């Protein structure tokens, strides 16, 4: 009995107070090291369990999901403004029309869409799509699309389209001077606008000048064509294109009874 007690006393002297002291981790009992993390006191574990612990990887994941949700709910910068329901139309049917019906029908084609308030850019896109679908490079379509974009506030795009509407050496009706005047108005260049007006006024009248509307009825238009529109740009210089192009800015004695919007033509 004494030998056994001495053995137990000797073992207790050699055994450290903490059973895990001076042992490699792999030698420690499984009950005390279930993970590679240090063993924490029980009171500290209780405090940590009461907290919402988020790892760095979870933070990255949450940020990514939030960005995806934000992208899905952010309006497209190229989208149309509110109230676009009024601008809906049968585009497929309109794109199948002949160019005469699409462009020169004063009560149909793109004009019916453009006459709706706030639908100018929609009508401009319709003309753009018509040109692309039919491979049309007629300058009058560039011009009408440019007018619509100018009314819709797309001034830079309108100027580029107006430039593409110019005529060549066969410009016998002062069309290019009219283009110059309109571009000068959009650029807020009064001097260039007045110079273009003078150039348009000097355009000689052809002997066979006899304009007609799309239905074949004669149009009583003073010479040179579009001169009253340029006068309106001069009288209302500094206003929006929509205001200056309207009949209210044109001299009353030169006003011709015809549809208000987009009836300027190349003859």
C-alpha cells in the first residue's frame, strides 16, 4: 500500500497542473481540442455566441448581392421618360409603308406619332429604324429625324442629321442655306443665322417652280421656300427649336395655311 501511495505521489509531481500544458496540440485530448482554434474560456464563448459574427467572405458576398439588386432596380440611362404609353404604336406596320406614305402622309406615318406630346424622340427613332430597314439615304428623312431630335433636346444628334440632309450641286431652291440657318440657330450663332438668311433670300426663283402637296394640290408658298421658317428662327432666337419653328414666331403676313409640324420639303 505504501509503495502504491508513493507511486501516485511521484506521478502527481511529474504531471503538470494543466493537463494540456507542454503537450503538442496533436497529443491533447480530443475533448479539449475539436478545432485548430485555441480553447476559449466558457464565459467568453457565451459572449461570442450572442453576437452576429460575419466573416470577410460573407461581407464580400453580401456586397455583391446588394450590387446585383441595385443594378436590377436602377432605371436604364437610355430608357425613355415616364408616360411612354402614349407613344406606343404599331411599329411593324409603319415600317412596312412606302416612303411616300411613311414620310409625306401629313396624317399618318411618323407624323401621327410625332404629333403626340412628348413623343418626338420616339418618332425620330422610328424614322431611324425605317431608314435602316429600307436602306434609305434620302436627305429628307435625315432632315425630319433631325427636326424631331432637336425638339426632343438632342441638339448634337440633330445637327449631325441636318448635315447629312444637304444637297449637292442640284440645290436650286436654297435648301443648303436653310440647313445652315437651322444649324446656326441650334448653335446659338446669330451672326451665322443672319448670313444664312441673306443667302437664302438671294436664291433665284426657277421658272418652273410649281409646288404641290402629297395629294397633288397646289401649295401657295412664297419664294424662297422655307424663308418664313428662317424668319421665325431669327425672331425667336434663343428660344427652343420647337418654339422658334412654330407658326407663332413667323411673320403673320408670310404665314401659309398648312399643317404646323414638319411640312418643309425639298422640291
